[in-house]
C-alpha cells in the first residue's frame, strides 16, 4: 500500500456528483456540526443513564446484567453491521440506530427483567449500526472535504474526529450535570427523582433523532444497487463474509485489535467499577453525576485537542502513549495507594481520577477512529465494524465479570490489557507501517 499520496484512492462511499457545483467546493463541515450535535443530545441521555444503571437498578444486579446483555448483543450484531450499513446507507443506519437508545431509556421508566432485557437486546443491534454508520459517514465526509478543498487528508480526518469526539465527550459533562441536579439521596439510602430524570432524557433523545435527519445523504446509491441486484441474497452473503474476513487478513488490524479491546475495557471499567467502587462510597449515588461530569469535561477537552494535533501515524503514536500512561497511573494509584478518606480529599481524589480517566478516553476515541480512517481506505465499514465488535465484546466481559471478581483483580486485568495493547500498537507504528508506507513494497 502506497501511503505517499493520501488522496490517491477515492473512498467508495463518496457519491459521484456530490460536489457538482462548478467553482464552489462543498463545505462538508455543516454535516459534521449536525452529526456531532445530534450525537451529543442522544448520548447525554444514554451515557448518564448507563453510568447510573449499576447503582440505580442494583436489585438482583438488574442494571449490571442488562448492560452485559446489551454488549453481548452489540458484539453479535457487529458481525453483520457493515452489511446493514451498506444496504441502508450510513445516514439511514444512523437514524435507525437512534431508536434503540430511545427504547432503552423508556424501559428505565419501568425497570424489570421484562422491559430491560428486550430493550438491551434491541439496543445491541441499534448500537452496532449507528456506530459503524457514524465512523463510515464521518470518514467519508472528511475525505470529500479534503478532496474538494485540496487539503491533507489525514489532517482533515483527525480534525473532523476531534470535533465529533469532543462534542460527543461533552455528553458526559452535560448529561451527568442533569443527573446531579435531578437526583437526590434519600435518608434511607434510596435515590429519588429517577422518573423525572428519564422523562427529561427521552425529550433530549427525541430532539437528537429529529436533528439527525438533517445530515446529507452520502451513499444512497449503494443501497439502491444492492436492492436492484438479481442475486441479492448471494451478493449480501458474499458482502457479509467479505466484511468479516477481509479486515482480519491485514496484519495491521490484528495489531490494532488489542488497543480496540482495551478501549472497551477502560470504558466499562469507568461505568461499572469506578462509579460503584470508588465514586459511590466517597460521595454517594447522586455524586456519580458530578464525578462523571468531570470525566466528560476532560474527555471533551482532550478529544478536541487531540483531534487538532493529529496529522498521521507518528502523531497518533505520541498521543496514544500519553493517554495510556495517564490511565495506567490511575490503575496503579487505586491498586497500590488509594483508600477511602473523609473531608475534602475524600471528594477530590475520585474527581482527579475521573479527570485522568477522561483524558485517556478522549485520546483513544479520537485516535482509534482517525487511525482506522487513515489506514483502511477501501473497507471503512469493515474496519469500523471490527472496532465495535471488539470494543463491545470487551465491555460485555467487564459487566459479566464485575459481580464475581474483586476490584483488585479487575485492575490487574486492566493493566495487563493496557501493556499488551500499547506494545502491539508501538510495533505497528515502528515496524509494520514503515513497510506499508514504502513505495517499493506496493
């Protein structure tokens, strides 16, 4: 693969005639603004609800098991997500995906095994297509913008990912501030205000879904071509098989997978373990919203900054290394030196940890998506499907393990996973990518 000219191969998802206005290149940033804002509205509701699941729906471990089921479903449906996105087009896949999040929040108004489990299974499907659609749509938009305006493609991909993930990370800040304002701890240890909170969340989700409908359609011809194919079933089967197998034939994907899996582990650790074992004992259930707001604020700042600094594999390597070191320090702090204390420090320590974990998450979100968009030009759906498959599988592992292993054991798992992920990624950066970037190797 010749990486010398980043625009030598046009993305197959950029529809012909997209920029037909003579002498006036299309400004694709409008779609990025709309996409980012819509995801912010949807995920400020879902993200805050997810943070509270293990604490609010604790009876019978309903919240933890529901999230585990959700991410098992997510993993399974991620196998077919690339084919669904190709058939629907990335815009319609994203819009359809919002329905799963709406249903999950609605189920929390009457939480039981009969409402939460079906909603979790359907959300797994919806999440798989919304995230493959998002990665495909954003990368396609960045490539079109770079081509139309004669800009450096990896820089535009990094910049667009920085804006999206910066806005997306803000959902933790906004959503958890809403949780903090509406939830109160009762004298008997219960939490009140959850019904009002989830009603407010449903309103935000509805607005986000409506806003999502205004993004431009970029790849509709693919869906039409598939529908008109005389061998539709065979073509779909071949496309599905290719989407699963093709990315795994590339050694670079195997070297990225450990980092993808770790990114899922660290997210689930924050949602399931950090909020329950560190934040709740220190500042209560209502304080979870405040701590996660801090997490989201630093996640947002880091994502925006990291996106602006991304210009290629070398910059991605340095940024990922920085974020990994910060998260490793948090794990070692909790494992070796942290203990519950009273007073100001008892509140300050969890907030400081939340900030450091947020920085690491912002790094991984922006850099993994930019990395896949830069390297896997010819099969973006397949690459982003692999991203969500391995992320969701690792998240499910944490939720199912959480009730049965200690915090110390979980921290050791996190540290080992981080070391393996960074080692593989550094090998990719220092050795393999040099070969693929060498014109003589093409």
